[in-house]
C-alpha cells in the first residue's frame, strides 16, 4: 500500500503528478524542454512524481491547473516590457496560491534542496481545501523587463547569435538571502519564475507574521531608493497594479542559490542552437 502525498490515504496504486502541470508546460513551453537541477542538465521530459492518488490528482489539483492556465493567458506578455511598464493582473488568491504551493511542494519532493528544511508539506491540507488560508506564507509578484539584445550579447557573447528578447524560461527554487551558510530557517523565500513573471513565496515558521515583518524580510528586493521592486498580493483583493522593476531574468538568476547562471547559459545555448 502506498500513501498519497496530499490526502495521506493509502492505495494499492498511485498516479503520476507532474511537477509543473503538463497542460501549462504544453501551452507555454511547447518545446517541452527545461533545466532540471535534479538531473543537472536540460531535459526534454516533463518532470513528474508518482505519489498522488487519482482523486487528488484528477479532481482537486486539476482544478488549480485549469485556473493557472486561464490566469496566465490573461497576462499580456507579448507587448514590450521595459522598466516602468505598468500592468494590471487579476487573480483569485486562494486558487493562485494553492497552485503555486502545490507546484513548489511537487518540486521539493522531486528535487529537494539540501540547504533548506522541507516545509511545503505543512500546506497540504490548505492545498486540497481541507484547511482555511494559512498565515504562514505571503506571496509577492515581480514584473521583469525584457532582455535587451545588447545586454544579452554582453553577458553571453558566445551564446547569443540572434536577437533574444523574450526568453521562454521557467525555473523553480529558493532565493539566496544573505550568507547561505547562515540561512534563516524561520524565513524562507521560494520562487516560481516564468517568462516576465516571478512569484516569491515567503514562508515563515511562526503562527503569525505581520506584513511589516514580511516586507522587511524582502529587503533584498529594493531599488536604489529603497522602494520594493515587488508587490505583495493582498488575499482580500483580486487585482494588482504592478510596475516593471526593470530587472531581467538574467539579473535575478544571481539572487538564487543557483547564482552562477549555469542553468540560464545552458538554456540559452539550447534554444539558440
């Protein structure tokens, strides 16, 4: 008998759950290729993990997959996005947060990061709708600027052969905040990056985390004037007006644990060749 990673019920057989929903990957990244830290290489396969019962997978989690595709398609990233570009983004906080948390939980079970304690398991009941919204996380969003051709050429002179402006790049992981040897395990920041949008999921180890404390923990994400480059999503609202921070995917990869940009270089090389 095997235990479902979400509902904890036991079954003779469990189903495959894609780390990032296959429907989303197919719609946004039709080439089906991305970098996997687990394999340390570009993979043409969709990552999946075989530990979810059919009810959770095909009923509960599928609802969030359907929602996220609809949510993402409403964001017009086809337009040029520069520093200061403004955009309204509509969202349903519970559906969006549940999709992000389940995707991070999937990734954590599949790949894992030795620097961090596994924390996503505590959100299982919220993800499948058994618990009300948790106070142990805050979600922030950042709108990235397009990568200018001259910037791409200066960063990757041996890789950039043609004009690369929109990078169909997806990455999940943990942000590097301060000294990696002294990670504050009470406050962890995970992220989900795709094209021009980055979600930062700020996870705390306390029963209550005032927004002022949460914002203070995001001090790495401020501009030269001390203003936050990102916005916290208000659970009581359904729309956020966000201004592009001016940073690009090339800039922010350096803020992650995989700060050597190895994954981005490999991905660029793959899509250009």
